[in-house]
């Protein structure tokens, strides 16, 4: 809804900067990621950001789109039904309208497989600090995301990790991973807003 980057450009950018595996998590659909799997010469993890009334939940290793508007519990149930992993993107980020922010409950911890502790679009360090503390407290593997809405944001945040085969191996490899990257220029948010307006009008 707020990105106009063709999949071919995403793939070419990954090849240009040396990314050999990418997770594509569009808002409210897995169709782009599924299509990218047939186009890319490297592994593509099918993911989706599912908007719930409490904020966004990300499903990873999905097979199909999960509708938005579900409760957190329903979204998790749909992810599990597809054999996917539950990830919390940009938690505690009060500047992200769709973030779970301070509503991330302790009782949800046992249902989380992965938590994002660095999002390159998040301008402040405090959400990352809170997310990392939450992950360490509950023994949850951590990850990072460029949250790229434009081609030049791809790779701003990434994880160096061993190669893996499937979701279970992914979790084991992620535990040995190293988070790298930098924060994106805040002006990238204007590109997202412009894309959203273009699609509305």
C-alpha cells in the first residue's frame, strides 16, 4: 500500500549488494513474496505484516495471505495453521502507528518465535533497547529488518547467519546470527507517504 518498488528491482538490488536471502513482508498480503520466490535466484522467505487492532504481527514461512483485522490471537493461530513462525516487528516503537508499542504483553511471550530488535526505519534507540531486553528475558531469538519501502533501503539492516534449510533450521541459524546495519534517513518516510497517496488517488 505504500511501496511502488517492482520485484525485479528488489532482486537486482539484492544481487548488487550481496544479499543471498531475503524475507519479503508486505502489508496485508503474501502474494508479492510468493511471486518473488519464482523470480529470485536466491531463497525468498514468504512473510506478511498482519494488521491487528493491537498492532502488527508478522508471519514468516507462510504459504498464503492471512487477512488483516484479526485479533492478535487469531493472527497467531492462522500463522501456526500454515506452519509459520510468529515474529513481532518494530515492537515498543511509539512512533510507528502500527507497532505493538507498550502493549506487548508478557503473556504473549511464549507464542513469539522471533522478535525484531533493530529496525532501520525506527529513528530512536529506545525501542531497540526495550525489544532486546524483552527477548533476553524470555529467550526469544532476535532479528533485524531494513523495513525497506524503497530499493535503496534494502540491506540497511540485516543478519549475518549460517545458511539454513526450513523454518526450524532458520531458528537455530538465527541464534548464531549477527545483526548489522544502520538507521535509514528519516526522509524515506516521505517516499512511503507519496506512494500511499498515489495509490489512493
